[in-house]
C-alpha cells in the first residue's frame, strides 16, 4: 500500500509505524513471520488491536465489491522468464519452488494494488463511509463504520469485555439528542446492522454512536435502561 493515499490525502509513508503495520495486517500483505508478530501484538496490545479493527472497518465496505481478476495466459511465461535462477531442465514448472514463491509475491502485490485502486476510485464515485471509535473509561470498546449508501453499520469489537448478565446495545444519537436503538452487538465478532430507513438520514457526520449495557434481548423500553459505557462521533474516513 506504499503507492496509495488514504482518505485524508496523507501518504502511507507519513503514517506512524504502528498504524502502517496495522493497515498492512488488515490488508493481509504481511509475510508469515511479520504476520505472526503482528497477530501477537493484536492479542496483547488493545491499542494496536483497535488500529487493526479500524482499518478492517475502513476497508470492509469495498473489499466485497472487488471482483476476482483472472491473470492472462501469458503471465506464467513472464514470471518464469523474470526468475533470477533458471528452472532446472528436468524439473516441471509446476514443481518449481522458485516459481511458486515468485507467483505468491506477484499475486499478493496485484491483490494489494487492486484493493488500493478500488478504495481510491470508490472515494471519487461513492459517498464516503463514516467512522466512529466508540470509547469509554479510557478504552476503545468498538469501532463502527456507517455505509449510508447501503444503509448499514458494521461494528468491530476492540477492547470490549463481555458481561454474562447484560448485552451491549448500539444507539444512534442525532442532533436532537434522543437515542434511537440500532441493535445488539457481540464481544467476539463483527456485527453488521441494517439501519432502519427512517434513521439513515440521521446517520451523518457528527451524529453520535453510543453503547449501553442492557438485559438479554435488549432494552425493553426503546431507550437506554443500563449504563452507557462508551460513545463516539461519526467522522469521515
């Protein structure tokens, strides 16, 4: 992702080292050793895990729209010709370790370039999604991305600790200050919620997303009944 810009216009090389590593981990372009080290940081560093979650949420709206690209038939010959060491005359192309290493590098770079291009083109042709880091008590509990075009909000758990007796419920608080329920969240996986059509116009920049702890099944009143543990404003990616 070193040739693409982010949505703020800042080049990736200007990003802090930890932020750049989180973005590469979310993209899936790290090799085995580097990816294993990054995975360990996700497990033991909540702040780094929140960075990864934010990048996954940022990339999620476009990743599903990227169509598979079949390589042209001539790609195999070009890759074989570009390898530094000649293929042994008695070894089949399909048995060549150097060939597969080269192919892995080329296809990985191609996938990253396609994703970066899709993100860039998406900013020109589609409404930009909104991002909110839902924080409370000095921790980033969730990261949420609102796709107004699809009318959905994807919520990724970061440092939220599950409560066996209560469930986290997501609320949209527009300019009038009245919370509207969106749905229940999970501590162990991303949840994508369809925003009711009447609320989509309210899911705009500077609206607030908040999380309260409610009885199993959610608030029985349509308003928060338990403590509001975290909140965050929606901003442009």
